[in-house]
C-alpha cells in the first residue's frame, strides 16, 4: 500500500499548474466548441470528432482559458483548469472589493462568503439544503475537525474505521487523532482496483464504532463507493459516517441530505476549478450540528465574532466549523465554475463524464491492452467516478515524457497512470490524443 510522494510540478506531484507558463492556445484550438464530423471518421468506432460534435456540453469547453502547449489535459481530477472569466473576477476583486472598499468589505460581503459559497456548493453538487455547508481551511484540516468532532459526539465508543487504500492525508489524520484521543483504528483491507463496500463495513462496525471514514470516489482506482448503503450500515451500528468527496464533488451527483450522511468534506481545486490551494468545504447534517464541537476553536467560529469576550461559545450554525479569518482570495475562482455547473446541470455533467470514461476504456482496450496495459477502474457505470486508472511498469517514465509533449495525465506509484476527465473542460478529442500519445510512448523503447 505504498503511495509515491513527489515534488510539486512533477508528474505525480500535487500541482500540475506549477509547470512554467507556455505559449498560447494549442488546447484552445484542440477544443473547439463542436468540431465538424469528418465523413471518413464516421466509420471509425474509435474516432473522436463525431463524439465532440454530438456532445450537448461541448460549448462549455470555450469557458476555460487556453492551456498553452498542452494538447491533452488529463489531470482535471488533480487540478482543474482556470476559467476564462476568472482573470477579470480577480482583477475586479483587487481593484474593487479589496482596493477601494478595503476593510469595509468584511461587513459588506466577506464575512458571509464561507457560508454563502457553502450553500452554493451544497445546492449545485451535494444535494444539501442551505445552512449545512461552509468553505474553510484545507481538506486535511477539515477532515481533522470533522473526525475529531464526530468521535467526540459518540462518547464511550473508541473505534474509527477506515480502509487501507484511502488517500494518505485521510489515513494520516485518522492515525493522528487515534493517537491523540486514545482511539483505535480499525483498518479495512480493500482491493486497490476497487474500494470499500457496504458488506465490508457491516462486518466490522459494532457498539465500539464511533466513526467510519469513506472516500466517495477512490483517488487510486476511481471506484465509486455506495455511500447511501454504507451510511445506512453505519447508522444501524449507531456510528457516524464522514465522507471524503474530493474526487466526486462536481462530477458525481450526490444527495447528502437524502442519504443521511453525517459529515462530508471535499476540495475545490479539482472539479470545482477553484485553483491551487483553494479552500475546502465541510457539510454537517443540520440536526447533528449542535452535537458537533470542532477542536480548533477560533474567533471566527464563535457565536459573537466581535464580542472579544472571555470564553468560547460556538456559533449555532455551520459557521462553528470556521476557525480563523476566511481565505477570501481563494474563494473567488470557484464561483465561476459554480456558475458553469448551475448552467450545465450536475446530471448532464455526470452523463458526459460517463461517456468520456467509456471512451477512454474503449481506447485503452484497443490501443494499450495489447501493449501490456491493464485497467484498475471498475467498468460498471454505477461504481465509477470520473477518472480511469491504467497500469504498466513503465508509466513513471512515460508520464514524465508525456508532460514534456503537452500530454498531461498523472502518475501514482507504483505503476498507475490516471486519466482524469473533467466533463466541462475535456473534449473527446483530448482523450483520443492523450491515449494515442501513451501508446506511442510505450511503443518507443
Ligand atoms: C481523496 C483526497 N483527500 C484529500 C486530499 C487532499 O487534501 P488537501 O486539500 O488538504 O491537500 C486529496 C488530494 O488530492 C484527495 O484526493
């Protein structure tokens, strides 16, 4: 269960955007609104042009900034592309809200932003009624707050359940909390080409279980966990479920209220295109909220922020999960993507995501499988997120070469290449170009 660590800007690093800026517009020309179908192509079941021509969301690709020398961006599941509207939004912010309204903007807008944006994410992507979602901190910090608060809300229970293939930060946070609070970590062994199932959870939960942490979509395999069924199993055992939605928010329709999920956390720099280091969000079920005391008590989460009084009393609502001054600058870019999601609709986004991943599977089967590449992502639609993971012993070096050629998937050790497809910005042609480049790289010696 190793996970490669890597420097930002390397193929397996967290920040593809750290690559130097490149000359204009190869991707812009690679992603026209709807390329005309080439009659020759219509006979080719693996062609891309007719797929792009038939894509009802194709016009959304023009909403993103050109990506310089990049001809195929396959890492939207790691860092979403910036939107064309975002530079003007940032400029207006600096000159207006910050530049001239100055500190008055806290009263006029910024104090409300964490909950206002939380409500927008909740409505657009989470199936969450207002008042339950807030934007703050990083995913890691919010996971810490969520799990600590949930553990404390189940006194007398001392087990935290997590699977052994979860993202490193999730595992590390759980281990740290267990050490700090004298809790026990109950590890579930999962197949790394799949993810955790309700049956596996049922086998281990019981009267000692306080919290079960579930990754909705596995960062490694792209497996989509059955979150409603797992939530039911966890609740039958009297425990709480915390969901990590990093790889599902914005691409997989999620109904947190309907499913009864207790707490959920996710990031905004992948499919919500908030930019590198954009703050995360936390959802907490309204009727559970009064029981949740988060551990990083700060003035911005207090009932009366400017009372400057002795003693901490948490805000009654979701703002209690805020600790310090909200990262206002980091909350700007995601607003443009939320506009786009509202416009496109999450169901249509999911439909394109499935069409893109289906197409990626078809190309991989035809072009890469004969070269020894295997797939590590479930084939069933209902068990798949928006990336397809393929494996080959040479992928570490292949991905490094591809990056230099403007084809940008990412690498996860020991041998996995992830093809991450962000439905509003990825074209079918990019998928074809990307998989063809992988084939060529493997064919070279
Ligand atoms: C499933 C999952 N959880 C958490 C994180 C990262 O947390 P943070 O935003 O604090 O870096 C990632 C980052 O890719 C992730 O994939």
